[in-house]
């Protein structure tokens, strides 16, 4: 169906900003809830945020609310995660995921991109 490729990760310092990109191909992002997840070593996968199929609604985990913003560019078929005021606890591999209206589960995942926030 859809293929996802994340990019934009890197090493930053506490308080810095970073923008992650999730480039989709094979299908338009308008067909899916698009979400970001993250996973740190030794910890369970954590939900970060999502944007609805029509782009009208978003939802954020309490840990990132007010600091992170999910958005999309339909023309570029790309989803973004703008991360501001980064903290060391934000350090993780960040994954883009897509959920179809048929399965209502995150069936499609990108390869992940590493974000490291140093103090």
C-alpha cells in the first residue's frame, strides 16, 4: 500500500529544535491516520502524536504536548514532526506509521530515524 521513509534525525542539545520528515509513496497520506511513535533502548514503544485522514484533527501525548507539532503537506505527500524545546528524555528512534480506515491499526512503518538530545 504505502511506503514510509523518515529523515531529519540527528544530535542536538537541550532546548534545540528539530524537524522530522516522513515521505510517503504508493498512496496519498490522506488515506491514513498518520502518526509518530518513538522507542528508547530498554523501553516500550511510545505514542507521540497523530493527524487524522482529513488533517482536521491532531492528538499528542502529554509528554510532548505544547512542544511538538505534527503537520502534513499534501502536495509533497509528506508528514512532519516539528520538535521544539527538546529534552534529553526525548532521545529515541522516531518512527512514522500509517493506519488505514479498513484495519484501524498501524500496519505501515518507516525505518526510523535517531534523535539524540544531549544535556
